[in-house]
C-alpha cells in the first residue's frame, strides 16, 4: 500500500494536476440524408460564453466527442466536402454529456444550414440525475444573502430546511440528497474540494469551520447538483455531488457594479416578538462589489476579477425566545423561597423551603448576577402566562470581504492553462452560543482560500487530457467574550487555575447560561488536490480514466469540555443543587444529585492530523446504437484514516480490557500510537491510525443506461456504489482519548456526589499530559472518578451508499421536459457513536459483577467495563445503516420566449437509526445503546412531501400605445419577475425522557405511552397557531421510569412549512453597452408563519410548547446594478 501511494503521488506531481468536475462533453453522431454514418466529418465547436474553440473529426462509426469543454453556449459546425455545412447550437452544463447529432445534405456549392434550436432537452447520453442552474437563473432568482447554496434544493430528491433570510453571515443552506446525511455531500469549486475536512460540512457553524467560501452570483458561470448515479469520475461522497464553475474572461470587456441593501424599517416582525411586545430586531445589510473581465491579449489570454463586501448587523440571529419560570424581580432568598415554595425536584425528597433557606448559595449567586448594563443575567418573564414569555434580541455582526482572480491562457491550439484563486475573510460576533440568554457570546475570525491550476491538452482529436492541482485552506479562531469567574459565585473546579470561567449550565424548560464547551479553539485545515483525467475516443466508446490524490493537513487547538457542562432537569433542582446523599448528610435524600449530569475534561489541546486519499477510475460511455448508451464505470477509492503528526493518539480497545482488582486500578485496554513522541511504559503500541482495517479494497462499480425510445421519450436507469469520506471528526475524537486526554461524563446515580458548589471530579491539569490512564474499581471518589472518553472501533469501515434509479423523460413541448422516476438508496456501515458501557440488567441466574438485583443506585456497578460511567465510554463505530425510497417528478422549461421554470416534487421516506448532524458524522445513538435496531424510524431530515417551484418571466412591454415612444420603450420594457415557492412536510421528532432508563444508568430514553394511549390519541387536530402551547396531547405520554420508554424514536411530525420568495427587476438601457438594473426582493413575501417543532422533553415545563419559528418573517431587499 505504501509503495502504491508513493507511485501515485509521484504521478500526480509529474502531472501537475488532475481532471475535475468543471467541464462537460459534447458528443454525437453524423449521418447523411440516407441515415448512413459519415466518417471524416470536421466538427468545430466555438464557445460563445467562454472564448474557447475545439475541433474533432468523426470516426469510422460517424461518432465524435469533444471532452473537457467549459460549460456555456456553443455553436457546433459540421463540414465535409460535397455536403452543405450544418451549424447547430447547444448549451453545455457542467459535468454533463450532451448529444448534438447532425444530418448532412449533399451539395455541389458552398452552402450553410443554421439550426436555431438550442439542443435536445432529452438526456440520452447519461443516466445521472441532477439539475444545472446557470448564471442567468442565479442572478434572476431571489437570494437573501446572494448565496448559491440557497438554490441547491430546487431539484427532486433533495431536502432541506426553509431558507432563513435572517441568518447571520452567508446564510449557507445544507441539504440531504437521496436520503443521505447532510455531511455526505461533495462540493467542488472550480474542480477543487471546497469542504473543510474538519467537519465535512458546508454549514456556517463557526465551530471548526465557517462553511464554504461562496462566490458572488455575478462571478458564477453555473453550478450543478448531481443527486444520483453520477459516473466513476466523481467520488468522495454518496450524497449530492455539487460542482460550481466561476467565470472566465472573453475577448469582450465586460463588467458590473452592484449594491444590495436591507434595512430594519423594511421588515416585518417575528411572530413571537410580536406576542411579547418586543420591537422587531435590527437587520441592516449592505452587499456591494463588482466584476471586470476581458482580454489581456486578444484570442490568447483572458482575465476575470470579482469583489464582494458584506456588512451585516443582525438582531434576529442574536435573538432568543424562552418559556421562563416565574422568577421574581426581587432575587433575595426569601423572595425566591416564596415564589417556588414546595416545588418538587426531579431528584430527591427535599423541596424548596418557603423561607428560601434550602436555596443553594451558588444558585442564589447566579440568579443575582448582573451584566454590564445592570440587568440580571438570568432574566425574569416579560409577560405572564404559559408558553413563550421572554424574548430578547442582541445585535450580531458579520463582515466579509472576498475576491476572485481568474486567468485563462491559450498556450497553443492544443493547450489551455487556467489559474483561479478565491480568497475571503469574515470576522463575526455572535451574542449567543449554547446559552440562550444574553451575555455569553463569542467572536470568530475566519479566512478561506482556494487556488486552482488547470491544464487541458489535446494530443489528437481522439485523445485529450485534463490535469488539475488545487489548494483549499481555512484559518480560523473562536474566542468567548468576557468571562465570569466561577470563584465569584462560590463554585470550584479542579482546573480553575487554567480556566476560571463558568461551565455551561442548562436547566431544562428554563434557561441555559455559560460558554460553549468547545468555545476556545483555532483551526487551520489545508487540502491539496491532484487530479488527472484522460479521454480517449475509440469507435463507439469514449473512455475516460484517471487518478486523484488528496492530502489533508488539519492543525487545530481545541479546549473541548475543559470548562465543563452541567445538565439540570428542573428549576427546583437548580435552586437546590444538592448531592444524592441522605438528608442527614446534607443531601437531597436520594441516590441521584439534583445535577443530573456533569461533563468535564482535560488534556493536550493541540492536534496535527494528516490524511491521505487516493482514487483511480475508468469510465466507458459506450454508444451501443443510435438509441442506447451505456455508462460503465469502476472507481477504486482509498479514503485514509487520520494520523497525528506527533503520535498523539490513544484508544481504548475493549478486547484487551481486564477489570480492575477490588480496591485497585488497571490500565488494561488502553493503547497508544507506535509513533508517540512520549510513549508511556505499560501501554501497548498500535498502528498510528488506531484502526486495523485498511480501506484499500473500496471498489465502486457504476452502471447506467440511457435508451431513446423515440424522439420525445427516453428511459434511463442504473446502479452504483459510492463511498463516503469520514470527516476529521474521527481524528478530533480520537485525540480526545487517553493517554493525551481524560474526560469524566457522569449522570444519574454515577453523578450522586455532584453539587453546585463542587460539581466535577478531579482530573490532571492539561500541562500534566500525557498521563498513564487508570481505571479504578468502585466505589468512585473525586480523586478516583469513573472516567469517560472517546474510543474508536479498530474494525472501522469506510461507509458507502448504494444507489439505484429508473426514470422516464418526455419532451412534452418544445423546450419543456417532463421527468418521472423512482430513486432508492441504502446506506451501509454509516458512522455512529454508542455508549458501550450501558448497565446490564442483573438477576440471580445472571449476576453482573456479583450483583443480582437492579436499582438506579447500583447502575454504575453493573457495567461491562468497570472504571467507566455507564455513559462515559463512547465508541465511534460504523454500524449504522439507512434506507430511502422515493418517487421523483419534475417539469422543466429552459429559457425560451422570456419564460423558464422548474417544478419539482418528491414523495419519499428516509429511514435510519441515527441521522448525524449538520456538522457531526458520529452522532450519538439515543435510547437503548445495546440494540441499535430499536431506533429504526424516519430520519431526522425526512420530509414525506416536498414541492418546489421556481420560475422567471420577462414581462412583455405593457404600455400599450406608449410602447413605440422613447419613454415607453425605456419604462414599459425590461421588467422581469422571478420567484421560488416551497411547500413541504415537517420533520419528525421524539418524545424524550432524560430521567428514564434509570436501571441502565443512561439519560437518552424516549418516554412511554400512557395506559390506553396510542399515537392516534397523541396527535391533535386544529391549526398550528391554536396549538402553540399544546401541539400534541401531553397526557398521552408518561415518564419511562426505570426502563426504556416504548414511545419510539421520531414518532411525531412537526408543522408543515410554506414559503414564497419573489423578485421584481427593471432593466434600464443607458447607451449601447451600459445598462442599469433596479431590483426589489421579498423573502417570505406572504409573511407566512412557519413554526418550528415543539419541545418533546417530558421533564420540561415547556413540554409540547412551540417556542420558535423556522425561516423568517417577511424581509425586503433592494438592489441597484450597473452592467456593461
């Protein structure tokens, strides 16, 4: 394997680059009037959008192929002695293969026949499913932050949340495609991987990544979303394959300048802000910039430049809506005691004394904590009554400056070089993090860079090579705002000399305060990509083959969980903050603390991960006949495991585990990398990847067909396997393991000793690592705690997706295509995270560690691996799977006579046992950790129905008699309207009980149905607005008790969603070459309220209550453009 890697790396360096998904292919067959094939016909393609010219000759079968052409409009000329020359027009989209056939008529004179059609709308050359969106549509449709990703979900088979025009920053949309996770997509910009390996996500999350760098619409040539059955040239992911191409210069000088403007006064207010009488949040935004492109040397060298700046002040992103308990304005112990007298906690028998004498001094200090403006940090309700009673808006700020510089150079008729760079900076201030009350924000500063060098070389009309080298880099830091020392509130923690600020404290159904557990970090991931593809036309075969090499350097600094976090299940538990000990000893009279869980860690914060990916592929597009084309491909994909450059890797291998002796300790089960700079005696050494399985047998066949049933009807289908790259969260998680990192994650009875004054056990300071990890036998103490850490399954596999599809295309009218088909997928070996130390039920016939009875108090003693808490040992595995079945239909009209539209409908069902997250591949399993199958249910992102309509229409001059006057031509002409409308089902959600499954020592249970209750009795009818405080029937559910609940995962579904965005523009001619455009845009034009899912936490006071919206209220934006 090492020799192969060296060989491929050498090849990549010699090739200076590699082929990428930035081009397309025009292919076809030439016949004479008798339908006989014609060899030797000269085929010349001239680019009208990009200044490029390519020539070929038909072979003995009358076939030709022009590969690696930039997307755009083309004129294709067919000529042969003794025949009239034919000129066809066609539009080529990125990644596409289109057929442009010609029939030549005999002629004794020089004759030229021009065909005005823009090419066949039927796709008869490939089985791939997907949609291209050209620059015209990108600039025509309303985009709230001028971000092309807001158009990714226009195609059938895609699913996503409503676009939020009030989102802070770029407003990047992430999608699920074909029932796959949102982290299973590939995004390429100019052929280079644009995703940050740190998270493998385009999401603007600000934790380890700030999403992808997004070009301005004026700089985008087009993009395409391939959703299924893309060919073997594409790899890395099993979801959507998204390819974007930025513009190039031409022989004509073109440019633009623009300003897009939003102001608070133009916007509607949010529903819940209105309900509490809060003024609309501030939302001011200016986006401005321009482009310039043209020749450096005519017909030889071309340039394109772009700049965009964004200045945003956003009170919507910095806003919160809460259902607070009735906290009095007088925060004395006596007043609090009176307000909460007799309140019962989730844990213990002690209640709130009427005189306030039982209120914990730390809770009292937190409640009396004031911010810089003199107001309480923990607020009181603004209005009385149930449901949302407090809203707040703080101004977040986002600033971005981005630039693009592209150079194209025609070295010779046979060689074209392209260099492209894109750079952006985007400092951001966020007033809210994991806390939902003001005062705990963060600042982040990110810079992104993408560099691309490409070379297309024509060896002969039948042999063309495309090579590409690129670099994608992110540099970012995240820093919390001014911190509150824990010593000021009477709390202590073992590492307060290193981190003396508040932990994150979450009180269910009330509030969350403190700083993000992963708030202090810096990241510096860099990806180097080499790709090379050669295309060879032989008879009826167009054969492409190539290789790809990617090297990821992921350097980071992360103090994850060093501050710690506390989870408290009710306001009464927060006010008490007692240990789970007898009342006579100062406890709450139970075996569980009022603090349900406490999580803290310490270790080496630095990481320097290295990942190498390699791929080889071959693809044969075989024109079996004039009607049938086969797409036959095979891809080999080596998706490497991360390795730390300094050997800072450790793991817990449960195969090597030996329980600690009574009263003693053991390190049996822990292993370390054999490249460790500071190896610890007594720990076995293993591969630096920690994984025994080598990902060198990942073969992915792709088979597709396209059959032209008639001139207006085509049948397409196929099957393929697509391997899915794991993000470097695998590296991040295994860096957070012994001997370089220790964590204590205690809950339930395992956390009985926790109090608000001293909530965490003791761990070594970060300066003391690496340390020999020791597992202690119970009983555990603060100095010998039960540990928690991440481990990786040594048998980890590369996830993959199986895709299959069958669809019919019908050209219903000129330029109009109807498509209906079935698409299915199956995810295999998908990543998941399980707590593998979940307590085992004991009995006299099946004792566990000598225990024969089951109680909540002894759950921590009935674990498979003593020395860990029941939820403390998290295993990163690839044991999850998924299924997806769908009916996908669309009606598309390409731009003709001033009108274009796309109507997409998907009827689908996505099923899995864990769905991942927007930036998380290893998502923790909920419920019974030992039986993954019980979680099989609709995916978190499942939407049964989804209808999306987008259209653009150039309004004919409507001035009647004024049309022929100079004023009429200018005023009544040039109007255009466009829009996007969405109607979709809501997403499913679960009814959870964090106090359930006490016998198992975990907190991730669902609730149970009440006696006699069913799913039907749980669902309520009526408008959503009439059910805001009781979306479902809360009486249909009860707490799970000591066992797992029977309600199941994702059994209820949230409110459906509807939205319409509109844009109206007016083009104003200002001379021969200069024109202006005035534009107005409405996001949620009808001001429809789309409610988010309700709280499903049965222990929450807001159980069943909807507290927020999804999407945005009506937002208005104006723009002025100048173009020449």
